[in-house]
């Protein structure tokens, strides 16, 4: 299937059944055991990124692009701590939900701008570009272009997470255990860490910090890379 079809599927999914599902997962209401496991895993990844940025001690001085912001799980706490955040998502429903949550959490803060955009159409220049749990929706031949584009927007640093392509996860995916329920998600693409690192290096970035979140149904490799 063509790459353009993947983007269309992602957009339509997160503007329909996927929106309702992931809004529940990224909220604090009652969910099933699998959804709770994914919620906890995603939150661990978000908390790791927030911890890295807080440890640097300069959040109020940073401009951050949150590419694929979802419902604002990362954007809102970063803005609350003083960062200037440009948050975007391919799904209009997700962006609307993120705006509502930001208004509740931050009031009429000027620290966040939300926009409906896919990764390829993003523009601007930011100290840090972050892309969490988005690459899983796109095949390897498209990922190089997408990561390179995100790198072009970053003055100093790129932080991204992806589902790592290991033999164990490949087997799990093939037997349907990685993302249970054929109607519950878009196609899931795994990516080799070495490939992602090479793309970053080719764009002038060097990996500085790494993380891994692993639960029963959520696997995410996290990399922070800075300009050489």
C-alpha cells in the first residue's frame, strides 16, 4: 500500500473510532486492562522526557515543537513549567481535545499554540523538536524523510520514541499480541534502532540519552539527540 494511504488511514482513524479510544486511554477514566497498560506505558515515556528537560534546568528558555501531540499529554505540562510549545497533530479531533485540556489546566496561557498538521507540513525553528509514539504509524521508507524533516526544524535537539524492531517484538506483532484487536488500531510499524540512529547522524545529530519503556502491551524506545 502506498505511503500516502498510511497517512490517510492515520488521519481518519484518529478522527473517528481511534479518537474515542485514545482519549480514554490518555485520560483518567475507567479503561480495560490492556488500555490501562498502554496508558501507563505512554505516561512513563512522557514522564521520562519531562524529567530529562527539567533536569537541564532551562525549560522557560526553550521553544519546543511537540509533533504529534495527541491530547496534549506532553505539551501541557511543559507549558505549565514555562516552555513555549508549538503542538500539532494530524487529527483535528485530537487537537481540539488538547486545546480544551490546555484551557482547563493552564487557563488563557500564551505558552501553547495548537495546530492541525501532519509531520511533513511542519515548519518553523525550535530549540527542541519532540515526536513521541508517532513513527509507529509509518513504514521505514517514509521514516527517513520524516525524521530528516524534524531534524531540519531543530536548532539544538531532537527527542523521539518508536517501537523497536527486535526479533521478539516482530514475533509478537505477527501473532497479534503486540496490538490486540485488528479493529482497534492502525497498522503498526517497527523500526530498527540502528536505522533511526543512522538517520539522526546523517542529519548532524548525536544520541546523548536513551530510554526504554516496556510493559505488557507497550514498547517504546526513546532517544535524545543533539546537534554535533
